[in-house]
C-alpha cells in the first residue's frame, strides 16, 4: 500500500507556483495549477536547479537556470518526451496536501 506524507496545507502553495519539500530523503517540487496539485523531482536533471523556483504556466514549469521545461503532471521534458524527471502521486486529504514518494531503501512504499 502506498504511504503518503503530508507536505503542506491546502492554500499554502499559491496558484501558479511551486514549493519544495523533503520526503523520504528526496527533494520534491509540489505545484498548484488551478487548485490541482502535482509533484515531480525538484532537481532539474540538467544542472540541478530547483524546479519549484521555476516559472509555472499552463501546467509547464520552466527551470530558472537554463529554461528547460517540464510538464508538472508527469515530469516529461517538453523538448524531448523520452526524457523525464520522476513524478509522484499527490492527494488532498481534508486540508492536507500529501505526496507518495517510494522509500529509497525499499522498506515499503
């Protein structure tokens, strides 16, 4: 069974923005797009910039360092869909935003 970790309260991430959280020793970017939350790996695979700090529009986040663009719904790089950053399941329980990040040690989900 997947294990979800609460990272924030609904409303704490402004619409059209992202925020960075550590979950299971991973840095995860959680984005609010029109009240819907998405989570991907926070580190850009190009040079490691924080994607949570990027510009978000139309479900696409642009890396603040070198303008690589990623779909926040699934982590796909817009310039080459064969390249992806990890994406994570997000749910809202009551007023909590929760993210499911597999345990890197493999001790469950």
